C-alpha cells in the first residue's frame, strides 16, 4: 500500500526518512553527505514523486522506494 508523504506528520516523516537512510546505507555519490543532507535529498525525491512511501501489511514495515 502506498502512503502519501503529505498524510504523515512532518516530524514522523523526518524520523521515517532517517530510519530508512540509516538502514539502507544509501550511496549518494563520490561526496559523503551528512544525515541531514541525505534526509533533505530523500524528502525532495518524495516531493517530486521520484520516491514513494510503501507500507507492507505482510511484513508490517514501511519503506521508501524509488519509482
């Protein structure tokens, strides 16, 4: 199930993005970015529609996926 990022409290959304970034250890290119910078990039991807929030009822987990 896809969850619109706009339906999530901003503080909860930030915590979710931080959790995903820390869990995934995502590579953002040649330059190392701070956690705040990574969170801002993911937030921009959500706002632009490049990423979506997905809730899995089977696994009872939330993830951010690229589209």
